[in-house]
């Protein structure tokens, strides 16, 4: 019986391994080709811009930063769905696993595989910059997104503006947060472009203008709900008064709220986030969270595919666009809940 | 004589860990008056419950000369499957059992690799780490599962005023302590970790014992998955990353030796609380995030230096390198 079980389990394991391997044979088998391609590309003049060629179907590669982070996963799903609407575009999605090394080699592989257009969601903009330049040198269209990599001539970009996303919240907070308030701040991972830009925005748009407000706690909770909960539990212990939670994303804001949800002392707590996740919208609807800024993966996906289509069919040569940064409060949350419901996310 | 030395050494080690814990507790109480409040202490216990339960599983495995690096990922997989079971059936009992069963299943695969195919546990469970995380992400498409309703009772509820995670923590502590101290399985773990050849020679069914060890670890991991998701009130497929290392940290600070054969449940509990008190007091005192990471690392380094130092103290230097290898 035990042997039988062991054999079955082993069988499942082998199957899983085989399945896992079969999805990436191209990337490993073309390793040597990549080298020569890369060296050729670097000899080509840097100004060589990709040119549109008429084709029935264009092959597009989307190199995601990571599919283990919920926003990146949402974006990857949205891009897949959006691509399905285009008959002339065939999309492949690759997972950078939040690793610069991995993401860069995926970009190299995509160049080797001669995709017509490569969309890069950088894990770390500066680390991917030379690889995006390689894409262009190989005569392939490049789009950077969430976050864009600036100042690469010939590349296009579709993004939200992280400074503005936090700023719409901060401007509201200027009016809402009481005099001499005590606030806590939850930050994203240090060095992350969006995390840093959102924090900088809160500094310039709010803290610099409100010297009366004291930060009684500030920690990096890495975008995570569970880490944010832990910090909030400790802050609630060490502070008699907390008037507001300023969080750089919705996950962490939701974590802070989870801690005080049954505590009447915090009924009037002001909580600000960014992203517009389903959870945050529901919390705003219930009146527990104050505001967030919608960073819509659907809008990003729509614009990305539209941009890709225009580049590939030769309508334009370079496009740089931003999605809107709508502020969501109790007054307008219903319309966004509708959007998520339609998309099946709620 | 040798045995007496060994016992004394273990006693001293145990004693020292508790001394550290008590001193730390006193320092924390002096530094910040909020530290001693019942709510704060109950917070610390609730925050620690998940990683400490994982640490008990890790302790059993490390004593037996094994390891589980897949704990965090398997926790996430068990948790999201349990949550999704609750969402479709609304049955607390069933969803709880699903969580535990998934944990056991994944760890039986670990056991097949380790015990039947003699793969080094480090590699085998590293493979499981990626597979389980992949499965959790695939199943949820990387999206959080929301609106858990009554499911939160596991992680946020309380019985007679005692928070449920603490009840589970105490329960698992007793199970681990009893298993290690008073069962044939427990004794054979020490024997296998101490010297596997000798254990085989003395008639212990090593393979069977390793299967049992991974199964127990799996049940603990599955339970942790249920507690974790319930506490955060969401099914997070990307949750609990690196929790295996927090569990290992607690076990090692608590005196469990990586060379196998040494370790106790109560030591691991003390190890977990040393880390927990430190984290808590640093947050209460508003210590910078980066500094916290450095302090946490320094504590691990000190614990390992201490672990080796104890061996140095009791054996001539020439034998230390042999013992370490």
C-alpha cells in the first residue's frame, strides 16, 4: 500500500516536472544563438529604428515583472484578455519572477525569438534599460510599462504616474486630516520606483505643507497585508492616538484596517491607499477606508494593446501615454465597483 | 561520563535560552511601558503563532536530520485551497481539513523524495517550494481571494477570551513536546539525527520515521495556512514568502542543532519569543526598518556562534570540525 502510494506520488511529481520543463524549452535551447544575436545587435547603429512591416499576425511578448504580486498578476491577466480581442496579435506572457537577472534573460530570449514587439514591465528600470535598448537595436518595437523607463529614444511607454496617484490622495488629506494629527505611514519595498515616487509625493504634497502633523510610526511592509497588520498592531499599542493611516498601496491599508476593525476608538480613522483593488473598493463602500487612487490594470492593458497595434501597423513610430489617476471616495466608489463586477473581479 | 557531559551541556543550553528570554522580557518592560500590557502580549503571541507552529515542524525535522524549505509556499497553497473550499461550501470543518490535508499531501511528496529516493532534503524541499508556490498562483491566477466571512474565526476569534491562534499554538506545543519526549517516533528522530547508520543498525525503520516526520510537519504547515489566511481575512497566494526561514530562525535560536539530534519544543518556543519580543520592542520604540533587519541578522549570527561555542567548550578543538561535518 505504502509502495503503491509512493509510486503514485512519484508519478505525479515527474509529470509536474515534465510539464514544468516543456513550457520553457525555447529559452534554454536557443542560448548560444542569443549570444551572436546580441553581439550583432550591439554593432548595429543605435539609431536604427524599428520599422513596421505588414503581416497577418504579429507576435508580441509581454515580459511581466512577476506574476506573484497581485497587481502584476492582474495586469498580466488583463493584457491576455485584451490581446484576445485583436485578431492580428498573438501574445505570449513571460514571468520575470521579481528577479532582474531572470527578466533580462527573458528579454534576450524574446529578441532571439524575433518577436515583432516586446512589452517590458521592469522589475527595476535601470537594470532593464540596456536590454530594452538591445530590443530597439535588433529592429524590434519596445514598450515599457508600469513603470516606464524614461529617455530611451525610439521606445514607447504606457504607464500611470505614481507621483500623481499619491498626490490626489494627499490633496484630499490636506483638508481631511485634523490639526496636530498623529499618523502612521506604510511603505512599499525600498528602491521600488512606484513605492519611492508615491512616498515622495506624500512628502511634497502633504507633509511639507502640514508641519503640525506628526508621523508616529513608519515602516516598510513590502506591499503586504500581513506585514502591515503586524506593524499596525504594535502602533496601536504604543500610541494613544492615531488619526490617519497613509499607505502606499491598498493591500497594506487593508491590513491596517483589519487590525482596528472591531475597535470603536478607531471609528474615525482616515485611511488612504493606492491601486483600487477590489478589497479597497469594498472597504470604501463600507465607509471604513477613506480614499484610494485607481490604477486600473484594464486601462493599462487597453492602452498597451492599442499602442502595440498602432506601432505594428505603422500608424505611429513612438507613443508615450499615461492612464488617468482617478481618486475614489465613498461618493464615486459605486461606478468602480460596477467595472470590477463586469470584469468578474468581484 | 560522556552521557553526563552531554546532559549537562543540554541543560546549560536550555537554561541559557530561558535566561536570555527573561532578561529580554525585563529589558523590554523597562524600555516601553506598553510592552507589558495584556493586549500587547496577546498581540505578540498571535503574531508569532503561525511562524512558531511552522518552527515546531521544522524542529522535529531538523532533529531527525531533515529540513523543509517549502513551508511558506505549502502554507500559501494549503491556505488558498482551504479558503476557496470555504467560499464554495461554507463549511468551517471541511475547509480546515482541506488545509491540513493539502499540507500533509505536499509533505508526503517531500518524504518520497527524501526518504525513498534519498534526495538531499535541501534540494527536495526547494523543488517543492517552487512547485507549491506555482500551484497556489496558478489556482488563484495570482489574485487575492476576498470576503471570507466566518472563516476569520480561526485566526481572529477567541474561546473564553483566549485568541484562537494562541490556543492552536499551545496545542501544537504540547503535541510536539509529547511526540519528541514520550513516543518511539520522537526517540527515533533523535537517534536518526544523531547518527543514521547507528539508528538503522539498532533496528529503527528510518524510512517510515521520515515519512511520519514529514506528515506531522505537513499537518502543522496546513494548519498554519488556515490560521494565516484567516488572520489576514484574505486568500493570499503570494503570502508567507520566506516564512520557512523565520521558522528555522526560531528553531536554531532555540537551540536546535543543524547537525541533527539536538533540540526541544520548549527551546523553539523560547527562540520564537526572543525574535518576537525583539521585533515588537523595535516597532514600539519606532526603530527604523533597515536597522531592524540588521539587528535580526545579528541575533541569528550570535545564536549560531553560541551554538558552536557550546560545542567548543565541551570538546577538544580537533573534534569540533568532525562534529560539525
